[in-house]
């Protein structure tokens, strides 16, 4: 029997908070590596590699950027996943589509008589 869309079978749940923390850290770390490579390479071309050499200087830029961005991304992902049920319910009510009446809507007879 097929499972309806959106329903989860028994025993299966979404990722835990720790899983989301690790996922945010890995995503932030990979983005930080790329940004560190770009900025590090740009600074090496502009100002030279310095006394540490090109690879060590580039590695320092990449690892520093990856650690910083991964740390903040992990914390941000964890904070975003922790919400109260009341806040989730309020958000779902707020983001529902508004009720729009058709242009030629006819009020019920009792309401029309009260307007006159």
C-alpha cells in the first residue's frame, strides 16, 4: 500500500538537531573554503605570498574562512530549527492564502436587507 505524500511511516523521523548542526557546519565549511580560496588567491596575487610561501598562506586563508563561516552557519541552522509549536502554528496561519471573494459576489438576502 503506498504511503500518502507528506506522511511519514512509523519509526522514521526527520533529522535531529545534532544532524542539522553537522549539516550546517559542513555547508558553511565548504562555502568558507571556496571564499577563502578566492580571497586568499587574490591577496597572494596582489601582495605576494609572504614569508610562509604560497601554499601555506593560501591554506591559512581557506581554513580560517571555512572555520569561521562553518561555525556561524552551524549555529544559525540550529537556531532556525528550534521553534515552539505555537510559533509554527502562527506562521502556518499567517502564510495561508487569503480568502478573496469573486467580484460579482451576492450578499445573502438578510445582509442586503439590513444595508438598506
